[in-house]
């Protein structure tokens, strides 16, 4: 792999003035990643502060109804309620080691914003969170949590007021203020971010592999994760990529339907393009600009996807699926009532895929779903949809 590339995807398509910043992060990360003191500090925080390892829970009722064995990797039980904290603590420690005083981040569903604000509070750093106006309304609870943690929420009104626009604004702020540290939330962006984020998230799959062997004596037949940018998917998938008998299912948002502007099924319907400093599969218009998109799940409402998931699509390593807003809401309600677990709307897409495609699974199959976040933030949205 060339530096910063996964096949043809990735790279650093950024203004020349940002290259020193990115190169500095890469150099410092490469120094720290194998440092015993850094690894020890992060390991301690993940155990004592986050609560890792997260359980691998056998969903008995769901399994009985579907007709196979389904396990849920309970990232929703992490401190702050999602997988995002794995990455924010790692990057915040990196920022601290670089003597950075202020962290900035983008957020869609608000979970990365909460996790970033949490890490900043823990390490005594200033924090600004950029969030699209639409998402600040849909995710009001997380906006309040971010503020309680001492961070400033910057409401982005440009464009459609969603995650893409929050990233645009955060990158603009970084260009004007290169002394800050941009704590990117997914396996997207210019090199070295996709690699750094994946490496901080791959603990999900490493744990899941050990846990499923302990509980079942073998590897699973399927891994299933929702995909927006791709951090929770790559977190689960990475340690299994070379396990050829384990099928990787990436579930995207079909939104209101697979017509242009109504969905964010990027791997399914996108084509190679450039967004936010990297090359990936992208939903784009005839001029190559990011297209209008939609998903009821704010964390999946992004027209691009990480370069590594893009490469895995091209190498036929992924099975692609897409789930509509209505199907995701139905899965949200279903898992809540049958297992007593309220999942995030993002995660609900992965559950919905199982419900919609139950006939593809055999009774002896073992499935692991990455339950990437809890659904507190989405209760109001779902209740409005149910009424």
C-alpha cells in the first residue's frame, strides 16, 4: 500500500498549507503507537474509564425468532454510550502529547461530539464541536451533554446543515487555526486519519474474536455493522479481514428510497470521487460535487465513506445491504421490546438487515452485530415517527 492509500482510495487532497499539520500528526502518532507508556495509559483508560472489554451478548430472544445465533457486541455500554470514545481518548492523548491546548471535532449524531468533549474534559483541554443545524435539532440531548461537559457547540447553518457541512466548517477552522488539534471521528479524511481512527477502533473486533471463540469455540459466519463513514464497521471488521470464511456485511441507509437525494447508500450507489481531502466512493452530481443525501440516522448522513471500506468493496470483501428509515425505526422498536435494549438508529440499520433478510441465515450460523451505540438520543425522533 502506498502511503495513505488503500488501493486507489485515500491520499491527501488538501491545501498545501495543511500538509505540515498532517505530517506532524503522522510523525507523532508513529512515535507514540508503540510506546509502552502511551499504550499503558490508553489501556488503563479503556478499562477503568470506558469499561472495556465491552460484553459480547447472546441475544437469545432475537436468535430464537430469526433462527440462528446472534451476538451483540455491546459498544452501547461504553462510557458515553457508543464506540466513539475508543478513538477520542486515543487521539486526545495524542493531542496532549503534542502540547495542543484546544481540540475541535465534527459530529452528526452527537456521539462523537460527546465523546470528544468527554476526553477534553478529562485531559483539561478546550473543545469546540461543529454540528449541522439540522442535527442540533434532532440530537438536542447530545447538544446539551456536550455543553455540560464544558465544550462549545458551533452550529453550522451552511449547506444542508448536516454532518458533511459540519466537517466543511471544522476543516475551515483548522486551516485558519493550525495550532488546534482536529479530532476526526471516523475512518475518513486525509491521511493519516483513516489509519489512526481504525487503529483506535480495531479493539472492537479483537475483543469480539476472543469472546466468540471462548463462547462458541469458533469464529462467526457473519459480521454485520452499519456504515456511514465506517468507523464502527472497520472497528469490528478489521481483525477478521483475512478470515476468508467470515462474511462481512456493511449496511447503509436507504433513507426514503434509493432515488437520488433520498438516501446515503454510498458504497452501493456511489462512484470514486474526492471529498474532505481523500478519495473514496462518493454520492456525487454530474459535476463531481457531493450530492444531496438523506438518512433518519444523523451519524449515517454522509455522502462519502472511508477509503478502507471503499477498497474492501472493490476487492469484493464486503456484502452490501441497505435499509430504509422505516425499516430502521421498526428494528429500533423491535430490539427494544424483544431484548430490552434500545439501540441507536444507526445500529438499528444493522438489526433491520437481519430482520429483512432472515431467510439468508441457516440455523447453525453465528452472527455478530456491532451494537455501536445506545438509542437515548433517538427516542424522541422515533416516538414522533411512531405517532
